[in-house]
């Protein structure tokens, strides 16, 4: 089993979100995940992080924690904020994050409590297949 912890500094704004996506991408590639699966997981993590920043309150500057665990062929990610969930009116350019997460992950669960919200993401872990280099010879 491998484990990785990242922490999003909410005060870093959009730059912080971009850095978290980049860190997640780098970690997933380092453990051998397929590029398509990497893109899907990074998309889901980015949506969960955006929701954590948007819905946990503007005055909440507590960091958002991202825990990634890999055990056998199962990837589990938990994104946790420390704010209170705020329902916001639907925006014409938003409101699709949960649907996107569900479309690209095998399982999505949300646990909203007064002390913060935890988003649990799970995905089967497809590793890159090693393809041996074939050399044809006329010997």
C-alpha cells in the first residue's frame, strides 16, 4: 500500500487548485497509472477541490486535505474541508461537479457534517502494461 497526503492552501486561490491537480497527476503517474485514468482522477479531484473551496464558506481559510491511498488495484481518495456546507443558488456555468465525479470514478460518496465535508472517491487502478520492445532480425 502507498499513501500520499497533499494540502491545499485556500488562500492560494486558483493557483493552489492548479498546483493540487499537478501534484495529484505527478503522483498517479509515478505509481504507474494509465494516462486516461490519470486524467479522469485528476478531473474528479479538481471538481471536489473546487466544491470544497466554493461551498465551505468564504471566511474559511482552513486548508483542504487530500489523502490518496493505493492498495492492490484500488485507488481511494479523500478530500476533506473544515467548513460548513453552504447551498448556493444554481449558476448557469456550474453545478456539474458531482455528475462529473460520478461519471469518471467507480464510486463517489459525500459525508457533509457541521465540522466539514469529506468527499470519498474510489477507482479501480489500471496500471500501465509493460510492452517489451520487439526486434525483428533475419538471422
